[in-house]
C-alpha cells in the first residue's frame, strides 16, 4: 500500500517562501509519477505541479515561474519549492502519486499566506 507523508506547510507572509516535501513508501518510487495538488476552502482540488518518473515537469499557469517541483529517487522524496507566495496560494497541499494507473493522495499539509 502506497503511503505519502507531507511536511513543510505553515504560515508565511506574502512574498515569502516555503518548501514542501513528501516521502513515499510502499511503491517503486523511481518509476512513479509524482506531484502536488491543492485545495482552497470552498474550491475544488487543483493540480499545482507534476514530475514524471523521467523528470519531465508540468505546472499550473498560476504558479509558473514561482514554484519548482523536484524529486530525489534515492530519498524517495518529491519537493515543491514555493517562492513569491501570494494570499491566493493559501490551501491544503496534497502530495500525489501515480503508478500503473493507480493514483494516491497524501493527507495534506496546510499552507497559509497572509497579506
């Protein structure tokens, strides 16, 4: 069973930075596609960024140029570096794993950006 554990959320002022990390277990991490989604209060969950097993990345337009996704296969970790944070980035951020057409989400970590 795939388990994803997120860390790194918190409260930050607008313009600040945070780094989220997610460690995976119960999967062949190196052959898994990984990513981050977020869900703001009262809104649907949305894609933030993804990184394939081959290292190809994809970003939501709203975070391009500000967020960077990366992975460390040796540590079984995917990270999201968030710079230039805005109040509209406030949400619960979920780690995402996909392998063999099966998707899993972590429990989430909350990010709050104050104006």
